[in-house]
C-alpha cells in the first residue's frame, strides 16, 4: 500500500488510515492497549512474521504513536509504549471491537470490557462531548471545516457537506 499517497490526501480519515489502517497495526495497537509492551510478547501473541512486526512497530514509532524504550542492554532489547497520540486511538480500537462484537462474534464477544469507575460491563458508544447524546449517521451532519478544501481524494466531498 502506498501510504504516502494517503498522507497527501487532504482528509483526516485518509491520513489516519494511511498510518494505522492495516490489520497487523490495529492488532499491535490492541495488544499495546492491553499492556503488552515487549517485542517478543507481541510476536508470540499475534503469531506475526518478525519482519512484519518490526515494520509495523517502526511505523508506529515514526508516526509518533509509540515510543521505543530500552529495557535490557546485553543484548539490547526494547519495549514499546504508546505516546499520548497513540493512546488517543483507543476510541478507534474500541469502535472496531464494538462493531465486531455486534456483527462478527456469533458465539459472543471474545473480550469483555469493564469500566473501572463503576465495575459494570460496558459496550463502547460514540457520544457528543457537549450533551452526551449518541453519535450516529442520523444524528450528525458534516459541515465545512477551516482546513477543508477540494483536492485529490476529496473531489466530491464539498458537494455533500451540509451548509450551516
């Protein structure tokens, strides 16, 4: 995949997809959120080829989503920790998990989420940061933003935006 092409599209969805929209990258993010930080833990959990894992971890580090920190000197070994920008992708991973639980988990969700604040099981939902209302395609309209412009990858978007 030509990730540079997505980085050049004047669209936040395209740019983010160019960085993280790869199954291995998303699974690595999932494991980092679950607390796995070491290369060998990630490799064993995912069963991914070492070159693929190294490439995806390098991309997360280069993209500012994870940091590589040494934890052993002889031989040199690193762990991977999410940066603040990487931690902000938690909502994205939860949205994928919730969708998969609803549409692909015939025998029930493989993972249960529990809110530490109240101890109750939770189902991730997107809500308005102002009123708390649920965000769905029926309750949200898109409007032009200050950085919006027509460009390759967004040639027709302007015609579909709601006018304030």
